[in-house]
């Protein structure tokens, strides 16, 4: 519990930089750090304006790639949004694909996504599903370079909505993450949907991952839900549950666990020791997830540098040539090729590579240091 509180505290302290509040001294119009931007969407389905929080991968503007989209419910909880955005950036360097994060603010509280208490009316959560399908997802697809792979993430009451969406519209998202979901609401209706609803006839691959803590009082509820799922799920559906110990409601480590499970073999470093193996592996992942997944720059850079260390400069050159064809904006890869040229004794060519990296990023310190070495 102390670790969880510390993580939340750290993220809360950093919130003054999350949405570009501070300005740099040398440029009053430039934010120091940005983890997201505020937007909104006028919804006819919900008859109100929905605030959105959006975080794009670091190299989104300079790349030509498409990106899977992760939709987060309750992004008005800014500490949580900061954690998710930072985690995607950190893990996107080689552990998972880079992703677009779309946060749906719920200023009325995430209980808005539950059925009504009196008569268990599901009109509001049904309307939110309709909003996702007919308004929000098309809006995001029209305004960003999105890949055809979508994930829905919710915690507590929004975790209930994540499960509810799966049972009503399993095709809407490819993967569903539910942290400490409030499955005590309409349990009979949920079980009936598992047994006879659209999930029963699902042919495409879909997945649900539930994470909760043993100190929440959810063990029996989740266990019963799991029993029904296991008895009635189609073969195309995968289901995973993790019960943590003494981690509290909506555990802070849930998001990292979700991503590592979804992309469990994204980067098996011990096996990717040649360029052919790297290309074949990510071709396989592309077929599995249904969109092109390119080898991360970090994987290609490390492989090339291993060849440099082993003095196999011909292979290193081939790796970086391929890499720069895939990532012509990859400043780190130009440094790698520059080191190859330097070790080949081609100092002028090495200089050109380092200068190219600095053209992409004039403040790239690694390229500056290597450029000084070849200029001596």
C-alpha cells in the first residue's frame, strides 16, 4: 500500500507539467513538458460535450506509422492519466508497440457508467457504448493515424463498463482491460449475456484481462464470473485474471501488467540475434494483431551495435541501412550508421551521419559527442 501511495504522490506532484501549464524561459509559448492535450467532442448521442485528454507517441509528428489506440475511461483523474501516458512512452521504446492514448473524462464520476440503482436500468451505459461506436472512435480514426487495433481500459466502476461493453459489443475493441471492476452490479444480467449474448458467437480474437487485489472483497465475485466465462466462452476469446496481494482498489501496477500480458512476446531479445529473425518476428506479430508492427528503433539499434562490438561491420551496415529505410527520421539510427562509418575509417561519411542526426534534433547530445570525435 505504501508503494501505491508513493506512485500516486509522484504523479500528482508532476501534474503541473501534464497539460502544458509551465513555459520555458527562452520561449514563453513553449511548454516545458507535455504528457497530453485537452480536447473535446460534442456528442449527439449523449447530448453533451465530452472532454478528452490525448497523448501521442513522442515521434508521432515525424513518423509515417499508424498506431494502435488505447481508450482510458476517467482521464479527469490526472495522476492516473499521467501514469498511463508515461508508461506507454517508457514501454513503447521496445517492450510494446507505441500507442495513442485517448482519455475520456468523466467529471460526473465513473458511477455514471453503471446501471441505475433503483431499477437496474442500463440506458446510460448503453448510450456510452453507442457514443464510442458511432462518434468517438470514428472521430479519433479521422483525426489521427490509427491502426485497426483498439484497447479499452477502465478501473472500478469504469472497469464494470469495460466488461459490460465486451459482453454487449465484443467487436468494438480488440482487448479489454478491467482493473478492480465493480462486477457486483447486475451479476445475473452479466452472466446471462455471457451465456447467450454476442460474445457466445464471437469468431474474431478478443481478450479480457481482469486485475484486482485480495483486500477489496472481490474474490468471490470475480471467481463466479470466471466460472461462467470458462463454461461458455468461444475458442477465439482469451481470458486472464490476476489477484494481487494487499495492493488496494485499482492497483497502481495494473496497467503495466495489462500491457506485458497483451504483448507477452513482443521483444524476446534472446532470440532476435539476426536481422532476418527480427523481421520475421515482427511480421508474425503484424499478422497476429492485424496491423503492421515495425521492429522498434531500440531493437534495431541494439542489434546493430552488437555487430559493431563483435567487429562485424558488414552486417552492422546492412542492419542500419534497413533501419533507415524503415525509419528515415530515426536520429539514433544515424548515429549507429555514423559509428559504423567511423570504424570503417570513412570519417567524412561518419560526419555526414552525425550531422543528419543533428538536423533531425539539434540538441541530440549523443550525436554531438560523436561528431566531435570525428572532427578531431
